[in-house]
C-alpha cells in the first residue's frame, strides 16, 4: 500500500498488535479517512463495530466514511460529528429500501442487527476439520536490511512449529535433522549427527519457507536473522565477501541464532553476470563461513531457501554444506485451515464454514489464501458501500473469491517438472517427483 503515510503504517502495526482496541482502530480509520482512503476507513470501522456494535463514535465514523450525512443527534461525550463534508463524487446517494426515511438517511437498526448477528457464530462447522486453535501466527516479517551494513536480528520470537498448521512430514524432518540434535547434543554425537552445514528449503513461492524458518528459531528459543543473498551482493569488488562475513559475525554475536539465508540461488554461477571473479569469491566466502573454523559457528543454525534449487551453486550442495534439502509444498488441508483462520481473525465474518473452504482451496499457496481473504473482504465492502448497510463477510464472498483465485504455483510446477524428470542428479528431486506423481502432474 504505497499510498499510505508512515503514520498510518505505524498505526496499522499498533492495531495489529492490539486488534480488539476499538478506540485505537477508530483512530486509524479516522486517519485513513483524512487521507481520502475511505474504503480502507470503512473496513477498519466495520471491524471496530464488530467489537463494539453500539459505539456511537464508530457509527458516526462509518457514516462519514461511507459518504453519508452525519447522524442528527449525537450523544454528548461521543466523538463529535465532523463539519459537513463537501459532497463526494460517489454513486447515487445510497437509499435504504423500505425504511421510513429516518432523518439520518441511514438505517442504523438494520446495520446494527447485521453486526450484532455476526458476533457469536464466526465459524460454523460441517464435516471433520481439525480443531486448530486460532493460532497467533506472526505475519511474515521478512528481514529487510535496507542498509547493508546493519543486519537486523529478531529477538527470540513466539512463533513455533505448533503455529505451523499441518505439514507433518516437514515438522518430522526438521525435528530429526535439526531440533533433536540441537536440544540434545550428546545424543546427536552418539548418532554421529554432525551439526555442520545447513538445510536447504525449496519449493514454489509463498508456501511457507520463511515462516517455517522463523518457527524453527522460536522452537529453539533462538534469535532469528533473515538475510536475502541479493542484499549481501554488492557490485564493488570485495564488498560482497565483507558483507557475507558481517552477516555471519552478527549471527555469531547473537547465538543461539537461526540464520535464514533467502534466495541462495542468487549466488548460482548460472545467474551470475560476473561469473569469473566476483561471484566465485562470494561463494567461497560463504563456504568458509559455513565451515566456521574452530567452532565459531557454535549456536548458529543455517537454514537456506530458494525457489529455484536448480540454480543453486553446486559447491554449496556438497556434504557438510547445504547438503540436505527440504521440499516445502503448497499447504495441506490442516495448513490451509490454519492460514485461513489467521487471515480471517480480525475481519468481520459470519457463519464461515472453514472445512468447506479448505476443500475448495487445494493447490493454493499461503500467499494465494491471503489474497483470497482480501478479495472476499473487498466484495463485502463494496456491497456495504453500495447498499449503505454494513454487512459481514460471508461464505458467498469467500467461495466467490475462491473461484477467481488461480494457484500461483502452477508455473513453478511446470518448470520444476522438467528439472525433476531430466536432471534428478543424486535423487535430489525424488520427493518432488513423488508429489507430482501423486498429483498426476507427471
Ligand atoms: N503451514 C502453515 N501454517 C500457517 N501459516 C502458513 C503455513 N504455511 C504458510 N503459511 C503462511 O503463508 C504465508 C506465506 O509463507 P512464506 O512467506 O513463509 O512463504 P515462502 O515460501 O517464504 O515464500 P517466498 O518463496 O515467496 O519467499 C506466510 O505469511 C505464512 O503465515
Ligand atoms: Mg520467503
């Protein structure tokens, strides 16, 4: 949302941290309205009304946001009605059908009914769905080191594997490859489990690689450092190596720390335009850092990720380096349920049958599911604006949106299929082949 001011952005963060704080949310809505973002203001006010259906300030704000005349009589102490606004360029003034035209021009009783109704049954059930709690999934923070010299480290977070819905196989692999030896070094040594090197996650975009890495950090009570290799690379000779070293040094200072290296394919020789020289040195620097002489990497756990594993430099895939791979596929049913639940948590919804929604969203990525919830909200919002009656987001909106969202992972599978079939060296893509076969995509 590039049109939103920094003030609004920080208000959004505050509201996300305290989703039930009605005055705070109304303040945000007020700011949005002030900047002419009336649809966004309506959306926020609708959520506020859901938490506090009778709030006079919220009602007044909703009317203004919807471009309706202010209510005639304001109770003292409530948010003062604003000065009458210039008539807005808008659809014909919404009229409330068969209401005896109250002086306010808006049928509050109906709107309130609508809102009040939605409060108890947010979700309905049909058929067996898992009973995942409304987990506090953290939004994907994604490190954004705008300044290449200051690498950001998050203190130990609260997201753990329990927040990762479904994906049991992945959790088991992580447990065996990473977590158990980490929690129990003695046992790890007994089984000769080396903690050198790291794990390379790969798969289509938006399916949870970053999220899983963050959850692993939470699981270990470790800090989390997310670095995109593209931010490490620098056109000046020697700077990329220096940056790479700095990244590892920062992680070491913060140990225990999960160092998440995203987009490691950027180091791949195939992609490099400075193939000779620059990039080679950077790869070598990374190898040196991974080897961590003299136990330097004690407490530093490297997780790497890529959408294009076939572009990853083979030197990085050798034993002791990023030698183990983990395929992260589109979310399975329990994962989809967790993701949908998360994205609907703060929206005004009524009678949503998650089980049904999970069934019709197969193959959608986490990012697609977020988009689905967004466009369902838009439908309900547009409707509310059109009719002047605030209504909740319902199954019809969600199913309608589901029909329109196409799996964004299709192109990825199209290219991955060829690689898996014709370049499956060392069985690296066995897992992917098995999935494609199961999906009849081979
Ligand atoms: N199993 C899951 N349980 C709960 N949420 C999930 C799960 N999988 C993915 N998500 C959600 O899906 C969103 C997208 O995931 P994420 O950003 O981690 O994908 P990614 O694989 O890193 O994507 P990219 O390749 O674009 O970097 C996240 O916001 C996350 O909250
Ligand atoms: Mg990611």
